[in-house]
C-alpha cells in the first residue's frame, strides 16, 4: 500500500496534479484509517501501465491502430449533382 501511494504521488508530481484532489481516508473493519487515492480511469491506467510491460504494449499497439485508422480516407460520397453517378449510387 505504501509503495502504491508513493507511486501515485510521483505520478501526480510528474503530471502537475495536486494529490489532495484525489486523497481520501479509508477505514477498515477494525477501525484503522488509511490514506487512499480515488483515481479516475485515466490516472488509474497511467499508474497501472507503469507496472505492466504487457499492458503498455497493448496500449501502444492499439494507439497505433487508431492513428492508422484516422489517416485512412473517409468515405467519399458520389457527386449527386451528376445524374448518372447519382443513379448508380442510389442503385447500389
């Protein structure tokens, strides 16, 4: 727990976020109180990716796939002002 909290603090510092925004207290069933950080999805993924080479690789691969997809031409509509082209398009 201590090491995860330390990693959270390092992450907050690296991306210039105030840790107090995410800090909370957790009370266990024995009544002991611990500090915890309530992270959103982006921060959780950022933290976890630091621990897992496999996860970092999956994210990098998916990112590349999305960038390649974004550079593909968008569906080009036919020229509906040209009657033969429009007729063929409507028939298809």
